[in-house]
């Protein structure tokens, strides 16, 4: 009787593990949706010619467009804005010397404050 019970539980555990594997590996081409949503908090502008206004207190703005047909938006430069030159952090004061150059600007969608400028 003891051997029959051991065989029974072994078969049950084998059945459970094979079913769990079948559910965790969906067939190719099958898409499952989770209950989670992606929240966008930041956006990026890739500007061919950056237009910057920046004062000595490191407050200012950038006027730019998300696309060539989009209307111009104004996003704010704050002292918390970080500037990068070839992925190396540089002082924000150098932004004045880079007016008119290609840049990527990352900003907060809600506050419209710039998080980072990459040249």
C-alpha cells in the first residue's frame, strides 16, 4: 500500500510540473496581455538646431517641435537639468555655446522641465 501511495504522489507531481511548464511557455505567435500598463512620464525631442534661452541663474527654456509639422512647444531649463557631451556630464553653462547644434532633450511631460540635454 505504501508503494502505491508513493507512485500516486509521484505521478501527480509529474503531472503538475508538466502542466506548469506548458502554461509558462506560450506557443510561438501568441501574445498575452498583462494587467499592467506602461506610464509615460518623460518624452524626448531630437532637435536638428537647438534654440536655447538661458540666464546666469541657469533658468531658461527651449523652443522646439516634436515633428516638422507639429506646433512649437516650450520646455523649461532648471538648475537641476543635466547636460552631457558625448555621454560625459558637463556644466549646464556650456549649453549657451551649443545653441544651434543638434541635441537630444529629455523632459518631464507633466511639468515640462528638462531632465537632460545630450549633445
